[in-house]
């Protein structure tokens, strides 16, 4: 039985909801990316000082990767309660957890003060960050997707996606400013703490905005329908996770495959590049940070454009443009960086992020449209976050290890190309979801969801 169709959210309210999701997501990604940049720049010296510089970087990226390991658990827990209690409550909780963990990292003692306890504490807080982010993404994109209408869902739902480059922009910008203003010794001694402590202020702003928005009308209608079924037919709902695995296993696999190239390419372009450009090519930290900073600004600008294009062409064509483009760009990407100039580095990063945006922009609407309402938070989160363990988590680690073993960018380029091929296959196997009415998506075992009313969307 389909949930009752809801009236479209007024434009003014929709913009407020988009702003709330975007600001909250920006803060969450700021916290998460800040760790990645610090892992590449200073954590190897502060928390693993007895290691060889490149080995120290590997260990630093290993603590970075454990945050990804916690994301599937966050997806399961937040997805379950988000499908039972609503999107808004869980988004507030995720913001508090992420902000608290990041603020605490800014207060951590280093290896010089407490010895081996320092990396253990760092790892524990990184796990909290990953757990929170695993629940954040699904709720943020669903809150917007379920408020908007089908005609422009790709555009509106892409705005929470801009929280990733906005967070990267903010994190890299703060680090870049500090490395420019402070000496290397001052930054390594105390300056690196400032961006982490700043998170406490940002979280207060994000909470104030998130608490002001309404729950998704699609979710409220689906919850009312479920309560009615339970009262009249004594029909208890299955747990969201069980329902997803029974009715939407194919969509979960598609989402996981679609995330491979998107996730791996992003962390190679924005995190590993800080290592490659400084240690292999000999560029300064400031130069590498500035290139990522400018590239992230362009990334932010093009994501809504790709999202709008997915409303016209469909989710699959735009996603495939990004996957194929990233695969083809990898060899030119490293060739440009090897030239050793800021201009060539900037071009490499910017084009890579523009192509990444073609995958990332339609992802929010694409994944939301795959699942029925009462299991949508779980389905979208599981598909997105479980793949991150195999994709984004080890990407900087694998890239750094390949560089250490082969002293060449060729194996790293081939690694990203293999991920792009996997994503192309996954998206090619998916069904087009453009123009689906989210309140009409029903459950079908082992296949993509269908609508109660047929739409000529492909």
C-alpha cells in the first residue's frame, strides 16, 4: 500500500530545509576532512614520531581509515532509528557526536606527552567521527529529497552533497591560513589544534538551524499509514534492515558499486594528493593545500549544475559521465602533477573534482529513489556507507603503499581506473529512477522499487 501523496513543500520552506541540511552536512564533513588533512600533514609526527616519515604517514592514514570502518555501524544504527523515529532527531544526534569528537581531538595530548596512549585516544575519537558520519549522510539527503518534488529533486538533493566540498574547502582553508601565518614549529606545536577546537562553535550554529526545520512529510505520512495498519490488521512492521535485505538487496548492491569510483577517486584527489605532491614532486604543503582549496571551490559550484542536469537527462547518464571521466583522467592527472608547477597541480585537481561531481551530485536523489519510505534511511545509508569500507577508507592507505613499493603513480592510476570500471558496471545494471514520486515507491522483492502509478520517466 502506498503512502498518501503529500503536498509539495512551499519554496521558502524548502530552501530553509536545504540550508539546514547543507550547513549541518558542511560541519560534519569539515570535521571529517580536517582529520584527513591533518593526518597527511602533522599527525605522523605528533602521534607516530618513532616511525620512518612515509611509514608514519601510513600509520596516520590507518587511523584515518578506522573512521570509515565505523561508518557502516553508524548507517545501521541511525538508519534503523531514522526509519522508526524520523530523520530530524537523528540528524541532531549525529551533529552532536561529530562535533564533540572533533573538539576533543583538539584537546588531545600527543605522543611526546602520554606515549602510546595518544594514538589510541586519537583512534577512539576517529571511530566516533565515523559512526556519526555514517548516520549523517542518509538523513541529510532524505530530509531534502522527501520535502521536494520529483521534477527538481536532483537539483535540490544535490545541495546537501555540496556539504562535502564545502567542508573540504573550510577545513583546507583554515589549515592553509594557519600554515601561512604560523611557523612550521608553531603549527606543529599548537596551531594544528585551532581548527579542531573551532568545531565547537560551528556545531552550535548547525544545531540552532537544524532544530528549526520540520520532519519529512513523506515520512510522517508513511508512519501514519504503518500505525493504521498495525491498529486495524495487527500487522507489525519488520525491522528496516531485514526489510531492506529482503526487498531491496539488488538496490543495495547497485549503490555500493556506484560508490566505488566516486569514493576512491575523491580521497586520492583530495587526501593522498597532499602526500604525493609534497613527498614525490617536492611541492610545498602550502602549494598543495591551495590547489585543493581552489579545486574544492569549483567542486562546490558544479555539483548543483550536475544535479540539475540529472533532472533533465536522468541519474544514470550523468553518473556514467563522471565514472568514465574519472577513469580516463587518472593518467593525465598524475602527469600534470609531475610537472611540479602550481598551475598544473591546480588543473589536475580541479578537473578531477569536476568529474567526481558528476557522480556525487545525482547520488542523493538516485539512492533516495531506490527505496521505500519506511526503509529508505536504512537502505540509502547501508548502500552508501558499507561501500566506504572497501573504497574511501583504504584509498589513501593503498595509494601511499603503492607509491612506497613502486615509486610510481602508474599503479595508483590503475587502481582508480579499476574502481571506475566497477562503478560503470553497477550503474549500467541500475534502473533509471528520475521522476519517481517518493510517496508512491512500494516494496518489491529482489528488484528495484516500483511506483503505484506508472510514470513515463525513461
